[in-house]
């Protein structure tokens, strides 16, 4: 993938974002594109940076830790994959946001390391909306039950919700999943008594539908970089 290839893909995605926003009556400036760079080598990430991208998402702490130092220094990184508690220290160090928090214990561990690092970490709470056994994320009821306790932690800030929709060849089928995440965000806002700015939902195959349903963050890998070298454990 050259800079020109990635720039051409980026333009197509921006057109898709614009179309979806037009259908939904939204302003495309409400949507932030995260370039999902998992499995991509630093040279491809550097080419993406040349094409104008600066926000990258990784799903594994170890992989990100090995790559970030070899990538341009101005890039911003987020974690979108399952986080184990023994990796929280690194996660707090390397990522500006953790989008995959799915338990109070994990939130406490992140809070602990954020305190030691004298930082405040923005997080998203990951929800397994469709209840798939193969996926991480809160069950909706469990999220609502733990929300207040997570919100009490001093060094993390809840910025919204994230979901990975089930894979399907017909993106229209995942619309109810995105809609449910948006409704859950409203329920969370009622519990917290404060607005949550972000809904991270939509990937290469379904970001237009996610935007129609209220996504503010879309996480796009394949549509930018082409197929990944190896099959990922978390997403087909
Ligand atoms: C891999 C991944 C993506 C991107 O998937 P594509 O279909 O390649 O766009 C988005 N979100 C998460 C959590 C992922 O693991």
C-alpha cells in the first residue's frame, strides 16, 4: 500500500461518510475516522500518515508497543481490542483513549495506573450488544449496573460507548445493533446525569449505516489498507 493507494481509499471513505451524513441530516465534522492499523507494518502506517491520517487504532497492546516507536511521532493511538489487566500500565502509557473497557475491575486497574502516571484517561465502555459468545464487551444490563461505580473512579473519564457488530454480508442487518447502542448511551446519560459525546461503531463494511444511527467514531481498517495479512482472532 502506497501513500497514493491509501489517499484514494481515504477519499472513497470520506465520500461514503458524506453520503451517510447527508441521508441522516448530520454534519460530517461530527464523524472522526480512526485508521485501524492492526497487523500493518510501520512503513504502511507512515504511508497513511503521509496521506493525511493521524489517528490510529490498535487491538493489541504488545503489537502497538513494538510499532509505535517506529512510526512518525505526531501520530495518536487508541486501543480498540480486549485489554488484560497486566497490560494496563502499558495501555495508559501508549494510548490517548481506551475504547474497550468491559469491566469494573479493568476500569479500576486503568485508574490505578493513570494515577501513578499523573494522567486522566478517556475511555469508552465496550458493549456486546448482540450477545455473541465469541466477543468481548459488557452485557447491557451489566453495563448499567456498574456504570456509576466506574464513573466514580477519579482518573478515568467515560466518553461514551463502543461496539463491534456481528459480521454479516448484509450490513443492513446490523442496523438494530447500532440503534441499540445509541439507546444504551441515552440510558447511561440518564444514570450519569451528563451527556456522553461518543459512539464508536461502524467498520469497513458498515460504517455508513453506523453513521446513520449516530456513530461519532468509525474504525476502518480493510477499506483503507486492503485485506490484513492474517486472520484476526477477534474479528473475522
Ligand atoms: C479490526 C477491527 C476493526 C476494523 O475492521 P475492518 O473491517 O478492517 O474495517 C474495527 N474495530 C475493531 C475493534 C477491530 O478489531
